[in-house]
């Protein structure tokens, strides 16, 4: 806890004011929230979304926040259209990645989707992950003969190969990977779950796949 002496030594520009946040206030101030309402209202009007009216609400949870009114279906559709237009770049990269994977015969490669302004992937079989690693430049391993149901060491080995090849092919790009082992109880096949990609990393992955030889 800060003492009185500590408080006395805090610079004035760190203290709470009506229009500036400080470390004493973890939430936006009343003025900041009012400014945010005005900015959002102006952009909504500019976009023709007059039925969506942001207002300042200070009554709930003890701090000011922005409240949006209920909107009709027409406004919701228009809002979705404008957001999709703003996300045109990520959607285009997702489509390009989908096409590149199909061109290489990676038929169980997850269908890339846009989520959180990133490219969301999903699970691939161990065999597909190994083929993807090879397409991205991993050296072939003729001695690696994957069983119909690969065991843990083989699955982890493929994941490591894919990790290295992905990083090299995308110039340092990164994708989270999680190896799902064979589940005897549910008879679930082993797989590698691929995490989300930034749009830039996904774009570089498309470029790397375009340099491969289609199957």
C-alpha cells in the first residue's frame, strides 16, 4: 500500500483528473467514455447506421461504459457487411490459404476461418502434418513410415519437423501446435492441432506453399 510520503512524491501528471487516466484508475474516466461515445456515434452516422445509437451509462458496475441500444435486422445486416468489408484482407488470405492447401492435396487441412482478426486453423492428421512439413522444406525421411495409427513418439517427431519447417519457410513465423495422442477410450485418431496465425504469417505461409510442387 502507498504511504502518505509515497503519495506526496507522485508527479502531478500521474494523478487522477477529469480527462486523463492514471494508474489509480483502472477504468476509463467519465470524460474518456463520453469522448468514445461521440467518436463511435460519428462513425456510425458516417456509415449510415443511424439506428445504432451509443450512449454513456454510468449506473452499472460503478464505472462509466458505453451502452448500445437494440437494433433491428436491417441495421445488423449492414453492420455485418461493413465489418466484413473492413476484414477483406484477412478473408482474402484465408481463402488463398484454403486454395493452396487443396492444390497440394492436403484434403484434411482445416478450413481456415477469420476469428479475432487472425486466421483460425484446427486439427490435421499426423500424415497431413508430415506432408505439410515436407512442402515447407523439411528434409524427407524415407525411414519414417507412419503407422495407420501413429504412436506418441512418431506424432511428436512430426510436430517438431513441422515446427522447424514452418518457422524457416515463413521467415520466423510461429503457430501453436498441440499433439493429440490416440485415445483408446474414445477411439480418437492422433492429430496435431494448429493454432491461430496472424494475417501476415498466414500470407507468408501461402507464399511458401506456392513455391512447392502441386501434387
